C-alpha cells in the first residue's frame, strides 16, 4: 500500500507543502485575507478586467438571459449564440479563420496534442514550458524531447537527432513563459520548424491581451498562421474571465471538434462567461491605457529594484520574478512580506527548477504606482541577506 501520509510529511519537511489561501472579495490588488487587507502581486488579471464593471454587468445580464449552466457539451445542446459569437471574435483578434473554445487552457493543450498527434509522432518542448503542455505530450503518449530554454539552436539539434524517425514532428512553446515572464524566440523557432517540416504550436496564455496591442505574442513578433499554425490562448488571465481557445485554419478546428476528447466529453462553459469575455475583449481594445499603465509600472519596478541590488529576471511582461534560491528562503521572504500585509506567493520546485525558487511578482493595470512603491519599500526593508 502506498504511504500517502509519510509522503505528505516528507513534502512538508522540504518546505514544498502546498497550501491554499482563502481570500475574500473580488479579484483586485487589495484582498481580504483572514480579516485583514493585503496588497497582492500574484494574480494573472493583467489588465484588471476580472472585476471591471462592464464585464461584471455583461456576466450578470447574460446569466439572467441564459441561466447559469450550459446544460450539455458543445456537441449536444451546450453551444449557444454567446459561445459562437465569442469564437468568431477571437478568430478576428488573432487573425485566423477559426477559433474553438475550451473550458480551460489545460484542457485545450491536452485536447490539441491528443487529437492531432500520437505515439508514432515526436514532440519537442522548451524545458520551461507550462506543465499542461508537458502533460499534453505525456497523456497523448507522444515521445517527448525537451530542448534548452528559449534556444532555437538547441531545438534544431534535437530535430537533427531524430530526423530518421517516421511520423510528424511538433514543436511546442509558451509564448510568454509563465514563471519567467520572458518571451519565446518565436521567429527563430518558426524558422527551425519550417526547415524541418515540423508543426509549431504556441501557448500564448500570458501574451493575449498584454502584448501586440492585445493580440498577443505572435502579433508582437510579426508572425502569423503560416509560421505558427496552432495557437492556444487563455481567457482567465489578461481577459479576466475563464476558459481558453485554440485558433487556426478550418481543417484544424474541424478536426478538433471531431477528435479532441477534452472538447467532446465535457460540459460547455456557462454562456455568461462567454458574454463577459466578449465585453472584456471590447474593453481591452478600447482601453489601451491599461497596457500603457502596465508598462509604466513594469519599468518603475525594474528600475527601483535594480537600484536596490535586487535584479529581476529579464522580462518586459507583467510577470517579474525575483529569484531567491531555496524553497525555504522563498517561503521566508514571502512570509516577511505578508507580515507587512503584502502578498506575493513563493513559487517552488517542481513548478520551477531546483535552486530557483522565486517570488513571482505580477503587476496588473489595476495597481497604482503608490501600491508598487509599497512593494518596493517592503522588499528594501526585508533583510537583504534573507534574499
Ligand atoms: C502557459 C500556460 N498555459 C496554460 C495554462 C492553463 O490555463 P488555464 O488556467 O486556463 O487552465 C496556464 C496557466 O495556468 C499557463 O500559464
């Protein structure tokens, strides 16, 4: 019999025990935690839309119209006008013929890889890809090779080593790396993929809404469907709602509708979420000041922390990680911040590689410059040695 209790104790001893915080109130820079107000820098609500009055109202109005649950999967009776309209708008956003909604980014990634590739094919992934992308290859039973982070030459070497193999080759990368905040070298990856006749799939969970005037990392890099035929985006981060989409050509989307098990065998998301997302898309397009303000906050944080000798990983995105080292240190710094009513969660192995435990600081358009200054002051006050 497996001894789960001992495994939990061992995890606790290594400072790797995961715990949930119970927050009260809406997603916003200030939250209520155990009866006190904390200023948080951990959400992926980069544009500050999760609690935007227009988005909230769209959700409430749509719930009155559609009710709450979709009642069935998309292929039975769950697919409503709201879902359909959102798919069309997402396709326009990322300049592709079609888009298909999934209930989450995790399910989209599993669905795409499982539907299109199998054990005779080969997947190549950036070492630091999101867990859902690594799991997608594993669950689909596709042989997986991991290449050095953000290194097209390393990818090419891997492709060369396996070129004698039969089947299709699929390269997958995050657009913006979720725990690093840096961008994938997409032009380089696309050239390598093209040279080797490999598919390229980009998961732009953290780029949609933020980069390329809201259109994502591909727009930022000037790449389109020709270079990157499979694009995944999520809706629960910058767009502030929930769910995900895959965008591509007609054949890709029709194949997913037939074959993607995480699409076929699950209840459609509530139509009200789709309506709220449609309004979030509109707000994102109309209120470009949100991206400009984010940029100001990012630059300010980076300049001030560098002056304090606390270098952040290189990143132009709202994800600004401060590497601390061991899991225990990361927890200690996070707790020291919490003692000052500032919440930044510690990210530890196995989510990030051993020895690179970090504070994953995220900024949102809902933060003020004064709030970012509070974080900077708190980090300055904490004993630098503990960092
Ligand atoms: C790169 C990446 N892909 C996919 C996901 C999963 O998306 P979702 O939270 O919608 O399941 C995440 C976030 O958790 C992510 O960071």
